[in-house]
C-alpha cells in the first residue's frame, strides 16, 4: 500500500527530546516500511526515517523557537491535499487542524 504519514512539525520524527506523538509516528512508519509498504512521511526536515521524507520545514519548530505553528502546518497540509490521490491511506497525526481540508477527500476502494 501507498501510505502517507503526516506528523506534527513541532518535533523531529523520532523526537530529539520531548515528543510522544512524533515517537509513535516514527515507530509506526518504520514498522510499515519494514512490512514492505511504500510510506511517505510528511514532517520536519531533520527527521530520521527509512520512508520517503517530504519536509514541511527544515527543523522541528519548537527547537527553532517558532511559537505559532499554524501557518507551517497549513502549508504542509496543502501539499498533502494536492497529492492525496497518490496514496491509499493518509494517516494524519495533527489533531483537528486538517479536518476542513480533508473532509471531502476522494476515496478509492481498497
């Protein structure tokens, strides 16, 4: 399967320090790749992953000192939305922010 994993831009995946969600995204992404899935990780550019990485920003935003992450996340989510047809599954790990963009996503039978 072609799977998109969309992580918060707050921390790297896996996180260098704090970051529970980012740690789980890392474990899940690496397990899916190990099972032979074609996984694309949308996250910060300082991630360490065996998946294809699409960088939403160069470094995790919290350690870069950026306080408001909304604009960066919206830009990344726009990229995911434009590429939605490339994936069988899009797994969003960013709370409610993506909801308005993805509620009308096209679905395809598995």
